[in-house]
C-alpha cells in the first residue's frame, strides 16, 4: 500500500510543564515507530486561546505533527495513547495525502497551461492564502 | 447585507494600457455587471461576487489557518452560504470541510458562547 500522510494535532492542558509535553511527543514518536510509522515533523504552536471551552479551560497548548505511514494501525494506537494520556485534552488526526496530491495535480495543470500560452506573463507563482501546506506555524 | 448601495465602480485608475502584468488579474469580469446606475428610481446594480479562493488560485484550503476561514462563518459560528460570500461550489466544498476540521480542534467555534 502506498504511503499515507496524516496531520496529528493534540491539545494539552495549558498548565502542563514543557518537559511533560516533550515526553508526550517522545512517546508518540516511539509508538509510531513501533508500528511502522514515522514522524516527519513536530511543531509546537504553544499556548493558544481555544474557540470554545474544553474541560472548562479557555487555553490549550497545541502540538502539531506530520506523520507518514503505510497502514492505519498506527493511528489507532496513537489515538488510544492520546486518549489515556491525562494532560491531553483533545486530539485530531486527519489524513491529508489525498488532498496534497490533488493540490499537486492542480498546480501541475496550471503550470502546463501557463506554459502553453504565455501571454499573461506567468501568473504569480507564489500560492496565496492557505495555498500551501507546509509546517509553517500559525 | 451590503449589496444595496452601488459602489461607483472605480475605473482601473491607471490609464489606457495600464493594466499590465502587475497585480492579480482583474477579478473575473470586473466592469461587466450593471451598467449606468443613474436613471430609474431604484436600480440595483448588484456587483458580481467573485470567489475569493479562485482569485487567489487556492488549490488547498488549510484547516489549520483559522484566520482565513474566519470570514466565512457567521457571528454565531454558522458557515456562511455561497450566496452570501460568492464562493464557487468547488471551493465552498473544500471550505466546509476545512471549517469543520478547524471546529474539531477548537480553532473555530461550533457556536458562539454567550
């Protein structure tokens, strides 16, 4: 099976000390490695105000990671771990490879079209708002 | 809704031949809709709304960027319909998914709190 890419975001309680968060990240990484997945990047967004209250708290510590794996078992295990982990209030895993592929396709298509009739002096190459799916922190 | 009044469509400012390769392309059919809005008692000239994502050529709406999704939800947290925002159907589809994901990790509200 081809490799899939996932976004994994979890929110810790805001009073969790930094080392504990690192520990959670480490366990997630380990668990992923055990099951044959691999963490591509980890990005700590830090404390952010949440749009609504979770466990009666208004703030949370966001951690965002990108995960690659060939089978979905990894996700099951990771979500189980996050669920039992006390400081983690909320988590979300989203499979993104298909959307990235789609994005690539459109981009290629556009480039081809631009190449075919270059009368408009190359449409701005920089993808604008939200166009890119990099780990650029919000 | 702010469609009643007619924004006297400002001409492109730069004189003839000025619409060079600079800038992000005149929004699809810039000066078309309407016509002279002068005569008649109540002639509504509805400005054609253009899909913002199409203008910017967005291929992927990132659910992690709450600030770009925020203009598309109501005060109460509802998703705005296409007829209000002018988003094209394809982008609206992506947008809905993105907003729902963002709601799930508390980047956007499900409903406004009192």
